C-alpha cells in the first residue's frame, strides 16, 4: 500500500507540474504578443496624432495622452515576458525530478499582475484637460474673424485678381491648430473607445485586458493547486514537514 501511494503521489505532481508549466508558457507567449502589439500601437497612435487630418480637425485627442501609455505598456509586457519565460524554463528543466511549488508560480504571476493592472487602471482613469493654449485659441479665433470679416467686405472687388483663391483660404477654419487638449497618461483607453474609426491600437488595447484576466486565471489555478499548510514540496513530491 505504501508503494502504491508513493507511485500515485509523483504522478499527481507530474500532472500539476505539466499544468502549471503549460499555463506559464502560454502566459509568457501572450505577454510577448502584447509587447509587439504595444510597440505597433505606440507607433501608429503617434503617427495618427501627428497626421494632418488629426491636427486640422483640432481633435482634443491629438496629443500626448493618445499614445504615451502604450510605451509603458510595452515596457511592462517585456518585463512580464522575460520573467514568465524564465519561470517556465525553470519549471520544466531546472526542476527535473522535483515537484513544482505552485506558490512559486503564484508569486511570479502576481508580480506580473502588479505591472499590468496599473496600466489598465491608468488607461480607464479620468482624462485631464489642459487649457494652456486657451488664451491663444481665443486670440487666434478673434484675429481670424476680423480678417475674414474684412475680406468678406472687400473680396467682391478683387475677385478677378491674381491670387484671390489663396487669399480666400485665409478664412478656412480647418487650418486652425490651437485650443485645449488632454494631458497626462490617464484616460488613453477612453480616447481609444471614443475614436472608434482608428483601429491601429485596438489590438493592443484588447490584448492588455486579456493578459490581465489570463494572469489572474493562472495565479488562481496555482493557488488552488498549492499543497495544504504543513506540506513541503520536495524532490520526492509533497511530504509532511517535520514537527
């Protein structure tokens, strides 16, 4: 009977080791995907903000808030990828002949969640509106109104003059690039939802949320597979600790 128990116990620990190593490896791959998508999102969002269409329309999301968070997301994803890749490698190769301590996996995954969860929180936090250019905006609008009013009064007399179309463009309000905007990192995901026509960062936005839930799932499974208090995980599997 003791022999059967000794055989059954290592088998159960091999199964636990296989489950945890597979989950950690999957989580590591998902973090690498998040890193790549975050880099692409940062590049595309910054290009979108700097584009003429965004600038001319004067959209308040055309600023630092729109793209900055993705750089921090990429850094967090890279750290999580390296940490979980080493953890998966260690669980498979460095612990040959020994059981994997689920609490070791739980602590490692919890560390990565401490990096990813704040990114999600900041992304959904309140937007911070900056009015640094409000005075410039009002002054420019007033000056533009005076020019257009005067030009509207005299343009019939010069309609046939050379350069008339160019002068007429002076009253085109779409060339105005002044006014309030958003500052800081908070609220990037709110802008992501509001700017539904821009798809360049949607994949990173979705993957960040998926990774947090996947990490929480792996941590929860690791905690559930942890041995009861007083059981020591060693080379021969779990065994009661010495009194």
